[in-house]
């Protein structure tokens, strides 16, 4: 989940935020989780739960509210934010490391609420084509059993969902131009949704995810930087999908004045690792690294990016009808071309 970036703080942003034990065994955590999902499933059609989450940020007065949205092939969202207490701006001179440490410390004193509805258009379209138009899907086959659509959507799991963020939303200090030059987020995030992607097939699943994260975007005259560091737990109601702990590291920087490639400048990386909740065995490891191709500082239009990497998935994450026939771990190549504005 990527928290939205409020237009109130920044202009022209490129992007803004239950395993069951074996038969005959039960523990307190499993019972609590089953009660949690039972209450959700017992609702008429999940809409009541969404309305409950939607009501939370709307119950705090009418001031300091904002709406935002973004269309993206992998992650499109609409968001609503409510500022409960105005925060001091962050200076641009603050170093990157000290900024992350400061955000982590301040996240335990929440002053804002943000609600976000999101969906994954490209993975959903690929899954729809695989199910309803196999001939079209097979046109993207290459190199034997490999498929281009599968490579473009590898690692995606959530068709849609709703998120509630409680924490800090802090703007960077304004520059000479009107508006702020960035915004940072830190705090807790609860995300809930239905359905699950696996190899471009959609399975039934009611899931919940609780995480702690710091995220933000910082824009200067010559650069734009986005970061997201998070860790949490994801629970599934579908018994064929194991619960997991995870952590994720994402950083993306475009430097318009430095056109040549340097790892910490015109580059991006995305690291994700998930471990089975019951015994901490790795179930998913993903590494993406990319190169950004910016325009000049004078012509800050669309920039282009190409990322490539690998996705390793162990066979212990899924069971039952979702279990792979091949018991050995799978390794898949990932390709992510992107246009950034």
C-alpha cells in the first residue's frame, strides 16, 4: 500500500500509502484471528466494514481536510486526509538519514488520519485476460513457458483494498514558489481487502494487513526523491494462504542536474521479504533495481524508468488447491518499465 500525497502539500507529484494451524491444534492468536475475520465475513457484503473505516477520518471536524487521487497501471488510488494538529515543516537541509530517524521517532505521536481506496488495474486486466481470453493472453508468451504479462505483474497480490493511516503528515519547508516542496508520512497503517492474485489467477480471500511505515517525497529545483520503508504482518482468511511477517525498502530518486547514472541519484530500488508467521521460513523475496532517465532541469516533463529484478517464492506459502505441483522454489524475472511525471 502506498499512502497518497496530498495536493495540499505538494504539486505535480509522480506518486504520492490468517494462517490456521493444523487440524486438532489451536492457540489464542488463531482464535482471535478467526473471530476477527468471522465478524467481517458475517457482515452482509463487506461494505459495512468499509463504511466503518470511511467514517473514522470524517468524524473530526471540517478543517484541514484534503482529497487526492492518482491513476497508475500497478497502483491507482483515491484518498481523503484529515489533519488533527498542524506540524512544523521539515527543513530541506536535513540529511536523509537524520530525516528517517526523526520520522520514526515522531510516528508515535499521531496528528493526522488518511483514508485510501486502491486498486491494481494492470494485474487485474492480465488476470481477466487469462481467464476469459486465453488466446490473447497466450499472444504474450515468449521463450517457451514464459509470458510477458506474467513478468510485468509478478509479485502483485492485492486486486483492491482500503487503508486507514494514523500518524504524522509533515510538509517540507516551502521554497520560493508557492506550495510545499514535499511531504513525509510516518505511523501505523491498517489495510483490508478481498481476493488474492497468484500467477494472474484470482482466488477468494479476505485479508488484513497491519504495518508501521515511514514514507515521503522531497522535491527540489533539481531533484525528486521518494522513499517508503515499512514492516508488518499480513493475515489471510483463506486457509490455503499462510500468514506472514514482512519488511519492505523502497527508494526512488531523479536528479535532473546529474544526467549520468549514479546509484544514489538517478536510480531506484525495491526490496521485499516475507517470512511465514509460524516458523519464520522465507516465503517470498523480491529485488528490483532500476535506472531513471530524466529530462533536463529546464524541461521537467515526463521521465522514463526501467527496472529489472528477480522474484523468489518458496513453496511453503500456499497449500491445498493453491499449492504448486513442483515442490522446488520458483525464480522469476521481473521487468517494470514506467513513465514518471
